[in-house]
């Protein structure tokens, strides 16, 4: 039997997914010419693209290269997989040191999604990052169809690796400012993302877009960085947050890196205001589901 080449495998998997060369090129972020060369055995994909290709085809990297690899080639693939896994793990470990109750907030948010675990719900995860929220949702709602949206290609690659083996997950790389919802959803979730919208009006407008993109009885839940209702409360929040970070990060790094980043890049809004905006837009049953000083989970139903 003829040995299966990588060119054959890519072409076979692409056709099984009913993708054109142009569509595959767009998903991967390369030219159509590059895909054509792969399939005609004229060149090989860059090794950094392996996790992306594997995720698109919903196969393991080993399956993608299921022809006989040289021992050196097999070692390279193992190294790439390990590097992506370690990078995702490092990111997740850092998040747990910066954000109090992070995992607890995610599970609290998912626990109040008001659908049966067997329902085929449509979900979009705004600012999906490395896929932490989407993974918890898929673990509970096996039949959920999830769109993971994030501005970072690298984060999305990590999410694809983390969610490898889960069916019904697709990925979009785009920022909130330019994003227009293409369909309606039963559930819209976001985590640690909407506070990057620069102004209160930006957030109000985006909340309205979210509302318009929900089915009736659909829900929106947001896990995010928020402001206190006044300066006294806000100063208390910052003090508590810094104390939390200093448990595992030295004081100089907290002040010179993370607090500096907070003041220069983040634009959180008062939680009380956001609740009122949602109610004014038309959301019902709006409530704060979990709160730890300047981090909160809140949302409502259409």
C-alpha cells in the first residue's frame, strides 16, 4: 500500500470538512498558494501551524501526520504540542495569581445558565482567551454549539488545543469594536474582556448589540473587572486586590507591572451603572451573581 503523505492527508481532511483551499487558507492565516503547495507536496506547513490545522480538522496532530515520520520529525511534533500546552498552562497559572476566585467565578457563571444539560444551545464566548469558560460550558452542556471569539490568534491557538476533542466548537479572531453578531444565541458569555471597551457609551452600545443577538429567554453573563460605586469603595477594592496579588507576586511587580497596566490599559465601569444600563436596554432578571471586591459576575435574560 502506498505510504500516505502529508499532502494527501491535508487534502483528504480538507475535503472531508467540505472546505475549499481558499477557506482553509483564511482559517489558518496563509495564502491560497501556500495551501496548494502543501497539497501538491511542494512545501510543508510551518510547525507553528500544526495545532491550528489539527483543530480545524478536529484531529490530533499525530493523526494529521499519520504517515511514517522520521524519529526527528516525530520529536519536533511532540515538542510543538508540549510548548503550546506549557504556554497555555503558564497563562492560566498567571491568571489565578492576578484574579481572586477566578475558577469559582467561572463555575458560578456556568451554573446559572438556565437550560437543560442535554439541550442543543447556541453559545458565543466573547474574549474566549485560552478557552477556560468554553471548556466548562462544554463539560456541562455536551450538545452546545460554541463560538469562541478573541482578538488574539495566539490565545485562540491555545483554546483550540485546550478544546481539542470537543465537537461543536468554532473560532473567530476579531476585536469587539468591529464585531457584528452574525446570528442569534441562547447564551452569550464574556470574561475579562468588556472592560477594555474604552467608554461607558461603548459598553452601553455593546450591551445593546448583545441584547439584540439573543433569542427570547436567552441569557447574557459577564465576568469582569468593575469599579466601586464611589472613590472610597474603589480605594478599598484596589487595596484588597493588591493584597491578593502580593500573596504570590512580589510587591514591586504588582505595582510596576500589573497596577501600571491596569491604570494605562483598563477601562472598567461602575458595577451599579452597568446593572442599570442592562435594565434600561430591556434585560430582565438582572442581578449580581458573584462578587469579590472589584471582580464580579453579573447578567440578565432577554
